[in-house]
C-alpha cells in the first residue's frame, strides 16, 4: 500500500512571494492580493484539489540587505508590500469546509498573551483548522522596525521562542478546564469561575499573570509548524513541531536532516512518526516535455534578477551585489537563514561550486528551493521518490497564481490519486485529526504543551 502524500499550497499575502518578476504576466493575479475574492477563490480551488492546507508565509521587515537599501525590493515587489496573513483566514474558512490554514507569525512581533487569543479566535472560526508556523525572524530591518537595536544572535532567538511557546501553551492548555463553559440558561451562568485559572509565567523574555481570554477552542493548541534547519532549529523542531518545513534538492541530505530531527524527537520522549516533514518545491508541469521546456523558457524571460537578489540577500544576510557574478560562493555563517544557505551552497559536493549568477537564476525561477519540472506522470514519480527518502509531503510554491495550482490540480492530482498517493476525500475532524488521525484533536503527552493541561491541579495549589 502506498503512503499518502500531504500537500500544502505555499503562498504569501503580497504581490511577489517566490517568483520575482512573474507578477507582470497577464495570467498572474497577485496584483489583486488586496482583494478578498482573490483569496476566497484560491481556497475553494485548493479544496477542490484536496490539498491539506494553505500555508501562508510572512515577514516583518523589508529586504534591504542587497545594496544596503530597499530599492530593489520595492521596485520588484519582492515580499513588500505585504499584508497580515491571519486576516485572510476567516473568509477563506467560511468558503471551505476541510482545507487547513497555516500562517506564519514571528516570536518577535507580538506578545504571546495577545497572540494566544488570536490563535484561539481563529481556531474557533475555522472549526479547528488552524496551524501556526513558528519563526524567529531573520531580517534586521524587522527588528529595527519593532523598536529593537537589531536581531538577537541566531541561537538566542530560539531561546526566545522556547519562552514564547511555553507561555502560549499555558494559556491554551492550562487556563480553562474542559468543562468550564456550562452555558446554563436557567441559572444565567455561561462559564464556571471555579474552573478558570490564572497562569503564572515569569520567563527570561516574557511574563504573564492572569487567565486566557478565550474559551477552549477545538484544538486548543494549533497544529505547530516550524522551519528551522540549523542545529538549534532542528532541536526546537524536535521538541515542539508537528510539521517541519525542510528545503534542499538532494534527497540524501534532506533525509539526513529528517532522520536527525526524528532522533532528537525520540530523545525528548516523542514518537518520531508523528512529526510530518514537508519539502519546499516549486512545480512546473505540462503535458509534454517540449511544452514544458517552452513554458520554462517563457517564464525565464520574465524573471527579475534584481528581485531575486533582493530576496536572496535578505534570506542569507549577505549583500551579493559585492560579489563577482561568476566566482564561486562559499558558505558563510550569518545571523539570517542558515539552513537556506546550506541548501544552496552545500547541495552536492560532486558538482562545481555555485556562483552568484547560478544562485540568481535558481532563485529567479525556483525561489527558496528546487524547481521540480515534469509531465504529470514524471512529477508523480518524483514525489514518490522523495517520499522514499523520508519526506511526508510538500509545500508547493507557484510560478503564477492561480494558474500554477490549476495546472497541478487538473494535471497531477488525478495521477497521484490514481496511484493512491493523494487523498480523494477529506477525513472529518480538526486539522490535527486530518493529519494524524481520528481522536487526535489535541496535542498528547509527551509533547511539552500537554504538561500544562495535566498540571491544573498543581496550579490550584499555587493559585487558591
């Protein structure tokens, strides 16, 4: 029996996400990213295609590393202007029944007490279809815009994230008992005050004392995504994540990262099989190889290399305008996205070294990872090979939208479904139940969140 593959659509509430320059094409609709209809129609399309979720990226900050200014980012709309992803979700959820919604929010941008309420609200409104992609931010401009002198060191940002998520867990899991909401019309009592508890948190970075403002939502804690590929990021994922976003074009190396993260999860007492790994992939498909090559060449003509360099410099924390275009690029340890640079520069030691020109072309068409090309049958083979390497699913980016998703849904999805590799109908229940199985609406021990749920009795002692 074939293993089912999970699929998310990878998107962002902006004009240009991972396809610098292609927004100028008449079939691309992201100039209309400010229109709610754009997003509602996308959600309905993805549900028709039986995607598991729409994964919404986000950044706080502007890409101003390239040439030490934001000119290229603004002229090429490279992830700026960018709107809040969470604001899109209620309308899309109302228009769908099963599609999940994962959105990115940095531990830098809002206090966890406020964020916890946002998540609970969205989990209620989506009937338990919400997920949080936990990120620690990588743009210095974002830190400065939020009143900080700059980003904390890379690994310390994960210390902040540990403090952040533990406070959120206490609010989601440890403040309201399961039966605190009674809705007794005769007595006129909505919630039993004896079953709502203050949480107490005095961490190094965050403090909070009081009860959660929202009543328990279907999942309480959302499905947890995380994308850290550095050693510290993998440790964080092994402890907290249910879904891990990985990158790279070499199955053996990506498989090593996956096995390492699973082994660390085992050391934390978790079941490694309950962590799903999603590979970034930009997909290009056509009925024949000749048509595929024509489409590739056509898109290549519209690539904005200025936009690509703005994105790459921001991701890497390196101003690539200072590099010779045709000299090899070596891996440099920076305070930005280390795993992305590793996936680009250390892809395959047997090949010649990457140059800036190589990276420019790769980011221009592939975005933050590999471009996967093929006919529908060839793509199904490729996905199956990646599954054999240890990947569980894919975050699929687009060339143009919604066209790239339409082509995938109409061309590739039927092949995958025929092979038993993709769901033909949705499971009932929350997003966590759809991913992990019936009866799994809430996180289970030994996940760190669960300790706060079972610790209510101890809270009573400390909070009479």
